C-alpha cells in the first residue's frame, strides 16, 4: 500500500469540516500549493462512504458542531 492509498486529500472546506464533525481526525494540511490548502485524512473505515454521501447530499450533521468546526478548520488554514 503506498501513501496515496493511505490518505484522502481534499481542498473542499465543507467536505473537510463534515468529515471532522463526523468524528474523523485531520491528519495534516498540505500547503505545497500557495493558493490552495489540502486537508489530509488517513483513510479509515467508512470515510469513502461519507465522502460519497456528502456529494450525493445524503448526510446530516449537528449544526452547532459543524459551525464550530468550520471556525477550527479556518484557524488551521490561516495559522502557521
């Protein structure tokens, strides 16, 4: 298994926040592109199902938890 198989990456803030709100841990941020930050997650059971369900508009999350996680994710983006 190579690194590409072990990690899921996205630049989508909404998807990343949803993943975190549903209990997955953000592994790291990839800042190699100066104009976009990639959110990096370890691939775990159900992660791919959540990503698919997100794009198919089949998920619900707790609103206050989601909002608080948006603030935390933005903090991660803008802090060095």
